[in-house]
C-alpha cells in the first residue's frame, strides 16, 4: 500500500477511505525485441555487396518474423508515426499465413501525430501537437484492441503501402522471474 488517508465522511455522510496501491510482484519486464515496419532510403541501408554491384531504390519492410519461446503470451507495444495513407491494419499470422490476431484502426496517420497502443496499461493514446487523447474509439471492435505474441514462431505485419512515409514500430516485452 502506497498511501492510506484519514477516514472522512463523503457528501452522503458515508465514511470513505481512498487507498492507493502500487504493483509489487516477483515479475519484471524487459523489451526483448524491437523493430519497425517502414520505408528506408537506399542511401541509409547497408548491403553486403559493394562496387561493382550497385543498388538504387528503397527498402520496404512490411512483415517481420518473430519467435516467442516464453510460456506466456508477450505483450506488444505499437507506436505509429508519420504519414500512412490507408486505415491501419496490424496483424500476427502463422508461418503458414493464418491470422491469429489483428488490430484495425478506422483512421490513417499524418505527420506530427503519434498513436501508441500499450497492452500492459490497456491504453491507446493519440498525441497531436503535444495534446494526448484517448484513441480507443479508433479501434474496430470486431477485432482485438491489443496484440499479444503467442508462444511459437509468427509474422507481424501491416497493410502499409510502399508509398507510405510513416513507420509502425513494435516492442515485444517479456515477463521474467526475479
């Protein structure tokens, strides 16, 4: 218990005691893996072959293979930044191509806006020009609101197009024993 205030009567004459608790467990979390789905300019990308083998263009990463070897589903924090033209669809699928989880947002994203989907606190926050608002209303209620990576090997992907200048970043968390 973090604090226990003095007992006082409320407006209806009932004794009330607000308690504030802090989470104290034998678990702790760490970011196991982080990556982003995005366009990368060829000048910023390193390739193993140099001259005379050249490369001109962009590298577009739309899907990432990831493995969860832990026995508990791993929460995935998603951060969406930059210009994304279409409504946002993020999914987890098996290596065979079957979707096991999916988040669909009924909005695109513009430069200067950041959407953070945080499963550990169960919050979806939209920040524009330093003002944060609740983004839960953007989610498609027929799909998940938060993603958790099941045990095994999967792909995490999105419906981003190669013309999108934005990025969707992922941070996969693991809970471990002390």
